């Protein structure tokens, strides 16, 4: 485990501009990671602003505690899933917050640590669990999932056109020997894709690795759940900022924001004659905010980042409707 991983928070200035942290404010960083965004929020909310930082990864929390130890009196670290935001706030005696940040996906630290098994760039044990205490890993899914179901995972969560070929190739290999490393899996995937299509803009294993990671960590399901909890948890005027890194995440956020920004009777034509209930949010970013070329040159990971922001304007109209 790299004890001093490099950490560059994505869209940091834009997040601080949107949240406008204030003293006495309470903020949630639902994916605190190594604490880059949280550090800036704490700095901007001196002297009394608080952050509750949540993460599935206990290693990240340990490093963040060391990094931000001098501000621990204003920082509460929680090992958990942001999908349980309502329970986490209750456990910390917090009824409402001034702002929430969700920085989705896998962190650079996780990608760059071979024994976490997230990346094919360095060979390591096939794993992909953000929370190493959970039972299901990529190793289990790749070696035990039925071929048809595996193909569906790769297609739905990776948007991979060659999903069935890849799943069949994995089945052939695992009949002989268990697939245990990221390199072994990446080679199996690459061999399954037609030679002329194999080397395009991205590595041939990229989409399948994304799909497996999403499946292992139930990322889209958790995102869908937390969006409802987050809006409910905000004070009037509070902002929810969501940074996504691929189209599946961004689609869920965009759709949910649009639904919540409508007067509620728009969702039910049969109630059109009744008085409309005001929407609970207002969308701040009509189009997602993306990184500048300057930021991308310093942090290439920022290239695919999209930031969407909404403001809580009233309590009405929030339902538990989901979109996946």
C-alpha cells in the first residue's frame, strides 16, 4: 500500500465556488477519499464549519485522518456507504446540512495500488472492492457468475458491444484455471475482441473493468438511493454537487435532477387539475461543468469529470422514485 499517494482533487475551485462554505455550516463529503475537497471546505469555513466525511475505503480514511489530523475537531470520519446518508446523519445528531459533495467512481489511489485489483495497468490480485470487508469481489463475479449474467453485467455497466464474446472467453479460460489477476483478465478480454477493433482510443479491457467495479460495489444503485437522501438532508438554500466520470452515472444524476426540478403534478397527468406542488430543487448547472484545459494538463483524470449542481428550495415533492 502506497503510504503517500499523490492526490489532486478534481474541479476543486468550482466545488468551493458552488458550496460557498461558511462558518457554522455543516457539509457532507460523501466520498472523502484522501480529503482534498474536504480540506478546502474546512479552510473556507473557518473557524467553525464542520465536515462529515464518508468513505467505503478504510485505508483512505486512515490516510485522511493523518493528513487532516490538525482539524479533527471539525471533521468527523465515517466508514460507510453514502447510500446510508440518512442513518449516518441520525447517528451524528445532524438534522440538516448546508451542502453535500459526491465525487463518484474510483480514486487515483485505488487505481494506482496493484493489490486493490482495480486496474489492468499493473498486475495484481483481482478484487475491486472499495470496502475490503465486503464479501463480493471481482474475483468471485468473474469466476462464479453464469456466462449470460456476466455478459449482461459487462454490457449494462460497461456499455461494451463485445460483452458476449468477452463473457464466453472468460468461461473458456476459467474451465481450465481460475482467473485470479488483473493481468490475466485483461489478456482474456483483449483476446476476445476482434483484432481490428482491439486497439482503439481506449484499452480493450477498460469497459469490462468498469462494469465489474460497478457491479462489485453496487455503484449505480447506491447513487440512485443517495440522491433522494441528499436532497432531503439539505437545508433550504443548500447545494448538492455531484461529480461523475462516465455516462451511466451522469445520466442518473441528470434525470433525477430534472424530475425533482418539476412541479410534482407534472409527474402525474391525472392530477393536472389540482394545484401544483412547488419542486424541491432548482438546477444550477443547465449543462455540466467540465475541467479547464489547464486543470486537465495537471490532472488528466479530470478530463472525463462532469459536475452537476442543484439547490434545495423547499421540502415538497421529494419521493423515493428510482431510475435504474
